[in-house]
C-alpha cells in the first residue's frame, strides 16, 4: 500500500471516529434531556414526589421508585432506537444474570451486617427493640424488598447503564465511572439528613458498582448488592438510609456518640467505618467475581 493510500485510510478512520463521537454526544444529550424533562413532568403531576420528610411508607416508595424506573427505561428505549440496540443491552441481559444478582445480594447483606455489627460493638449504634410481629414482618419485609429491588434497578440503570456505555466510548471506562459516581453522590444531596461523609461513601459505592460492572459485563451484581444493602439497612436493622427512615421497619434503633463515627441522622452510610467496608467490597469483587462466574 502506497503512502497516499495509507493517508486516505487514516483520514477515513478519523472521520468515522469523529462521526461516532458526535452521535454518542447527541445520544447522551438526548438521554439526559429526556430524563430531566420527564422528571419535571412527574414532579408536576406528583408534587410530593421528592418529599422524604418523616417516615416513608412502602406504597409511597413503590410509586416513587416505579416512576423513576419508568422514566429511565423510557429514556433508554428512545436512545436505543437511535442506536439500533435492544434497550436491555446496556447491562441488563446476559447468561448469568441470576448468578451475578445473588452474588451481589450476598455481598451486600454480609458487608452491611458487618458494618452494623461493628457499630454495635463500638457503641455507635443501639438496637432498641423489635417492633413487628411475624405476620407484619413478613408483609413489610416483602413490600420493602420489592421497593429496594426497584430502587436498585432504577439507579443502576440510570447511572451505570446507557450513560456508562456511552461515556466509555468517549473518555474510557474509569473516567466515565468517576464522572457518574460523582453525579450519583450529588443526587443524594436531595435526601434530608444526608451528610458530607454519606455523599463521599455514595460516590465510593458507585465505584464499587462500576467495578462489578467491569468484571461481569452486567448490572446485575450491582443490582443485587444495592437491593440487599438498602433492605438490610432500612428494614432489617431499622437505621436511616442516607437520612431516609422507613415506616414498617423490623426493629427500632438509634445512633450513639460521635456522628462522624456512627453516621448520626444519616445512618450507617454516614459513618467513616464504611470506607474500609467499601474497600472490602472492591477486594471481594476482584477475587470472587468475573464474567466466567
């Protein structure tokens, strides 16, 4: 191949790459615009959509998170048409979905329980009493499990679905993960009772979920972890989750001592002890999770 042909090939490749980047930028802009506009519409129709003051009921949480999931999936479906791809292709399909989900769920439950155990041992948390009988525990436990599952799918799809895929094309996986994990943390500023340490930890958890995505090629590890973590924290141990307290929790509990250590009103996610827990999560993913399962 002569010099002019080589130059022509390089020029064509550069043009194709620029066109691809332009399409990706337009796709990202379309996705973000749709999510913002649809969320504005939802908040107009449901004025209390973002209200987390007081104890949140399962019915309110189910409606709120289902609407959020609907918004995210609708936006994903629109950009999928533009990209000529299955809307589930951004992390929701694959042959080991169930396996990855249960691996993530086990990790989320064990690590959250480890954190709660340490807080109790260090007198940063006190479990006061069980407040639900067996039938109510089954009813509320099931309801909250369903809500937490919807929360997990909605948030993982929003922050680590299409946007993660598209930004990876432009800047690479980890720069994209850093941007979206930071955004994931900033969104939690809307929660009443949230604190700076809680936001930092949410950003770190975003990095954990991204690492799970990188290792498995699937969102299902993160969805499982997210589901089990939120359910255990809010229902099983009765603590605030990023400042949000739920109605129908299994036990009553309250923080003790320095809020920097206990998490205070933000709950265990506001505790500095959560940082080593996130490090353990990263180590666990590295040694136990991969595409081969």
